[in-house]
C-alpha cells in the first residue's frame, strides 16, 4: 500500500514535536511491514511563520495529491482539511492532540491561533470517513468538541522504536530531574520549577534539566532566576538533534512533566524506555500512559506541594526509582512501533 502522511507541524523531535516523533516512527514501522510511505510537508522556502506556513500548505496540497498515486492519505490534525472532498483516494484524519482542548489552557495570541486551528481540525474530523486518535481521553474529546460519532473514532496509540533505546546501565544515587517538552502554559513547567525550589534545601546536589523551546521559555528562565536556582536549573532550549535529547534521558535519574493537557505524551514512553521513573499528573491522557504506583507517581494537576512531595519521595528512595524504572522498561514494550503499525493497518483496512 502507498501511504501519504500530511504534516505541516514542526518537523524535528528536538524542537519538542511529539508529532514529528510519531509520524516518523509509524512511517518506519509501516515500511518494515512492506508499505511505501511518504511524508508530505511544507517546502523549506515557505514562510517562517508556522501558522501561515500551515495554512498555505493546506491550500496547496489538494492539487499536489491529485497528481500522485497513493492508496491512502492520512491528514494529521488540521492537515488535509481540504483534501477529503477534493480527491478520491481513501482518507483518514489523525488527531494527535485535540486542539479545542489545548486552547483552554492557553492565553493571548496562542489561544487565538489555536481557536482558528481548532475550527479547521473540526472540519477535518467531521468530513473524514475515519478518525484515528491516540487515547480514550482524545476520543471522548473529539466527540464532545467536534461532534464526531464515537463509532467513527478509532484508537491507535503513539509508539516508540524500542530497538533504538538500549537497556540502560544501572544508575547510581544521582539526583538529576529531566523534563522534555514544548514549552506552552499547559505543560505547567513553572510548577516543576517551583516544586524544585521547594525541595532544594533537602537535596542540595539535585539539578533540574529542562529541554525544549516554546512561548513560555523566557518566562521560565525569569522564574528560575527569581527563585535563585542558578546553575542547578538548566533550561537548555531545543537541542540540535534527537541524539542529544536521548543522551539526557540516559544521564538523568527521574523524569517529570506536570502537564495538565496531553493527548498522549510520547515523552513518557521515551522516559520509560530509558528506564526512568516518572512524576506527572492525573490530567488528560497521562494515566492511560503512565501507570500510577508502578511506572511512577501521578499527582493532581497544578498542585505544586504534591509535585514537590512526589519528587522528594523518589529522590530519597533509589530502590523505588529502580523498581519504577524496571517496570516502565517492560511496560513500554506494548507501545513498540511494530505493534502500533499493525493496529493502524487494521483500522485502515476496516477491521
């Protein structure tokens, strides 16, 4: 089967794009299954403004697809919004994170942009014969916000290429907390910085490493400075490549992302693959991905004291960290991309 993925979002995992990781991983697994996969994205010379580039891409792509011989087209989020009714090729709308949910946690210009994109995503989902999404949380949200019947919404989780994540070496009694995220308000990374400031007196050797960029990056740097965290809190921005990000997973001792809105959260799979225990929240799809009390600790969203307590529990107990990390390393095997590709193909073939 010849499959085209339409993707106008950020193209590099190192930029904090879970969508990039998801499309790349699924595409590689589908090729191993014997299918031809193409990823159709905006040209490099297109406008640098991400929203404008995405809108122009969707105006351009229907004419392009009419000239290309694909057996299946998969439009991701808003991408393909003009395709379903203009080409005869079978079409699937893939929603990674429900934009109408995301915008509720944003403000200012970002919120206005997300509102516009949510209208396009709604059209994309409503006109597609099949919608796939990554979690039960997203499935219910698509029905509620976009009015798509549940029977048309199918669950295909995100995945991970476990072959590229070697078994981690035993960790010693380190105290490095890692966070990897595109820095939007809904990620609540400020909560993590505040929680870290609370636990520093007990763990003076601990350090917090935050990878990723985004609208909140400058505000987070300011907060760290105001709290006097100095070199113990490193905001590294977007690293140059995926290998550099992966290296930090293996150097860290635990992973924390206190997001209040996740359609899935590939970073949690990556943390488990690297053998890291996790601290996160009970919000959105996170409990579907991170089993509480087995792969890590989940706390109420936006609860800084509870977050600080969970971090304290794990930093003070290396054996508990080891046990959670070992469980996560085994648990994550169910999300291997080869298994996920089989689920995707089952939905695409109608069974």
